[in-house]
C-alpha cells in the first residue's frame, strides 16, 4: 500500500458530483406514488438533493473538503434507497451497492 497522499482537487470533487448526478438520474422508484415506501423515498431523495446542493455551494466557495463530504453523503442516501429496495438501481454495481 502506498503512503502517497491524494490531493482533493476541484476536478476530483466534480468527478464525484457527476457520479452522484448519474446515480440520481438512473435509479427509479420501485413503489407506487402515495405508498408508505414512496413517502420514505421522498424523504431520502430530499436529503440526497439537499446534500448535493450543499456540495455545489461548498465547491463554489472553494471549500473542497466540505464539498467532497457533502457529495458522499448525497450519494449514500441514494445508495441506501437502492439497498432498501425503495429504488431500482437497474443492476448497476458501479453506481450502487446492490442488494
């Protein structure tokens, strides 16, 4: 294992912002609108969207560390919704940790 430190560049943060954007777009709801599961999913996706928005804000003001943290939280909410079978990840084991 290397002891080399990896710099947290703007490009790296943008890369993760893109991954999360693709995950958000690809995953689709598994339960009908109005169901309890749909209501739970709405809460989770609101959290994902809020963290994604925060990541963009932090990147804009030059705080790459908080931007990186926020986008990883955003992706985790989406990934959790796939894992809990509220969203269909369409067998994409690159964007999601599949059930």
